[in-house]
C-alpha cells in the first residue's frame, strides 16, 4: 500500500522542508564547482591540457601491462609500482620436458625442483655433480611478478621456475640425460623481480621459440608441480629470433623459425593479442653483445 506524504503533522513538515533546503544548497554548490571548472578550462588553467588531471586515468593507465609495462620501459617494469590494467598470464602446458615431478624422463620420475643447487640466477651450467654449459647468445631476463587482484602490486618472495631448450632445440635431462642446465628457480625480491642469466633459446620443429615458467607461492612450496599457482610460457620477440639465428651457432633454428609464428603455434595460437604481447619479453642488445630483457607476469592471487 502506498503511503501518502500529506497530513503527517508539523514535525514531519519541518523535516521535509529541511531536506529540501539541504538539497537546494548542494545543487547550488555543485553548480558553483562546475562553473569554476568550466572557467578554468576556458582560460587554459590545466597543467597539461592533453592529459587527465586524475591519477586513475593518468599515471595508472600509462603503466598498463599491455602498453609500456610489458615492454619494460614504463613504471611497472621496475616492479616498484603497480598498474590498474595488467594482463593475467594465460595458463599453458608445461610440455613434455618440465622436470617438475609431473612426468618421467628416461624411465625415472624427473623432479629438478628437489635437487640441491637449483635455486640460482645463472642457469647456463649444469649443477649437482653434472658438468657442462649451454652455448649460445647470452640473455639476462628480468621477470616482474604482479598481483592483478591488487592493482598489479609487486609480489615479493614468490618463486619462479624457468626452463627452456638449448641452441640446438634440445632439453636437458630428457634429450640430454647427462645435463641439467637451462633450469633454475629464484625467489622474487621486494620489487617482485627475479633476474635469470641464460641463453637465447633455439627453435625446434613444431614450436615457436619460447621459455617455460611456473610460479609458486614461495621457495618452500616450489618442490613439486602440484603446488604451482601458474604454468605458462614466454614467446621470444620475432626480430631477436631472426637476428640470433642468422648469426650462427643455432643449428637449424633459422630455417625452422621461418615455418612458424605465434598465431600458428599450438600454444600461443589461441591467446589474445594482448596476452601474446604481455608474454613477449622486451629485449635490447644484439647477437654479438647479448640481450637484456624484461617481462611482466600478472597473476590473480
């Protein structure tokens, strides 16, 4: 039943009148503010007429992972500040050569994560009693791990495990049982960063050049694939692939690379363009000098 607002007594009428007066004062105040803003705009009062004056549409947007953040040139590249629009890394297969306890290698359950010495920044050499080092163009890759549920805030003390093939497209432990190089784990620092020193991966038949990685909550949980929070892959920049493989020392990688692309790849092919861009490290350098790069990984935790 609808209540009628009339004939409720003096107290009700006074309260109603007070509410009307308050609403009118608020309206006048808003009109005054709006008029002032219009006057400032007309007089060119803004510091930069080409940018927004608010933080949310200014600084946060310019550090989005799909733009400058993922290329390592923006604020998010440093891992010290977040963004309001970072891209979650897509979940991908860990492939047939993870050595994370999920499959067998040469008839034995393979789990490099439990091997003493696996926590390291330079992963070019074999360790734990094995000798040998992977030859190839040096690559120093910094991974920025960010929480997409918290404005892309840096995630400190998480663990990242990376692995990839050598210059000939072969994987240690599986293709090369006497080697365990190009595998390593690191904890992220206070800025959510972990830097690995490795080599530029080769290209083998049927796949676009890539680096595998898994994210764990901590070093203590980075002992078995069942504890991982994310498994995914980085796609190597096409221009760098062309330059590295043309320089020599990478077997058949040059010819294999001409036969693939991210769109035709059976892993990257079903990702969005934003996801592919986010998972492609930004590199500087050359085959003769080596490469340095950054990439930002968004994860919802």
